[in-house]
C-alpha cells in the first residue's frame, strides 16, 4: 500500500501545492482542514480516493490525533496573518504547531515538515513572528528530526500579496504601502512545495531551511514590477511607520466595534513585521540544498496578474494591433 501523509491546512495557498505534489509522487494524501466541504477541489489532484479532505481543528488534541492515524508523515501548513475569533496567534501558530508535533511523536510518525516563516523568533516584538518562533521550538522539542521551512513572501496564482495590491490599483491613482524600503526575497509557491516534497521523499537533512527566490527587492521595487506587469501607472506612496501605527489602531478599533463587519486593512502587528527585512540569512540552508533552482517573479507574475490590466487578457492583442496600424 502507498504511503500516507496528513497535511494540516492542506487546502491553503501553500498546502494545496504540497498536496498536489505528494499525490503525483504516489502518496495517499489526507488534507486536514476546518471546512472539508470547501476543500473538495483537492480531490482531483490524484486518482479516485487518493486525496481526501477531512475535518480537523488544530486547536483540539483529539481532532489532530484522529486525522493523523496511520500516517507515515505529516506536514503542518497552518498559519494566520491576522487574528480573528478563536484563531489567535498563540493558539494556532505556537500551540497548534507543537500539538501536531507532540501527537506525531506519540503515534510514531516517521517524518514531519513544518511551514514557518523568515523572521520567526521567540524574542520578536511581533506576535506573528514570536509565535512562529515558538511553534518551531515546539516542533523540534517533540520531533527533533523535523524539517522546518521558512519562506519569504510566497507568490503564485492564489497569493494574497501581489493579487491584493494589483486589486488596489483599480481604486485610484495612488498605491499606498507601509515600509517601502523593506526588503523581500519572494519565493514561488511551487518551489516551497517541492522543498516540502523532497523533505519527505528524499534523504534531506533535518533542520531549518530559509527559502527565497533569486532576487532581493524592496517593497517599492516589487510594486513597480507588479505595475509593469499589469500595465498601470500609479504613484507609490510610502506611509511612515508612525502614521501606519495610528491607522492600524483605528482600523482595529473599527473592526472591534463593528464585531468584525469592517475588516482591518492593516494591523499593528503587521506594521511591526513590515519594519524588518524579510530575506534569507547569510549561511542559511535553502533551496539550493534541495537542488531546486528558484523561479523568478518575471516568469510567473504575468500568468495570473493579466486580469488586472486595463483590458484584461486582451491587452497584449490590442497593443500588438495598435503597433501594426502605426
């Protein structure tokens, strides 16, 4: 019988790519999610019955243990960018990650991959980065041979980074950003998924790997690249951090008073994160240690950002026709 992997958060942005790769590698894939009915799209990743979404609450021991039964390996992709309801940073990213590792050790699971983030640090001011660091510590406490992957900003068709800012360009001539000079090293989502796959299917050494793409760029430069792809001209306005903190407080207050009906466009914790560069550390193990050649932004962005062009997918055709007439 083929091996079984349980992927917590396997229908999320990164998780779905890992699920697809593990299915192609011949594994049975159990996709553990809060709403299985919204994860039906993962089933065609394999043959009938090979990939199955199952109900799981990462905050509950019994739930985590039930969907792990019989697994040869586990992958934890669960993470949040902002707190909402019972999904708090501590509960999900620190306690949840350790829970998966502890139960994996109890059940004798052979391998574990944990998706963390560059900047994870138990001493960080940001709750996001701190709990990512605590989650890593909890994983290594119970599964010392685990592979921990720390990606920079992850890009791909379903990302919430380039898609979000490209969408904002439709709202007016100004594109506001916080931390225009902060550096990032965007990594393609399928490169992260391949690293996870090789961590489970090859003899990859355990430990922490920091994953970044081939280029390091400032937030402003990334927005300029995005604007070039979608063929729009916008003024990139850098919002000073002290102003961003005031705005985040106001958004948070409005969201609280409206019981979440008004979403917070940016949180105080996100402002703290944006003050720090998000690039691979010198000497850190990374994609090269898996033998992966990272995909560049320019090779992928046009494939999914074309819909934000003024004329959508037909912009290039219209431009070519115009050039022929002149």
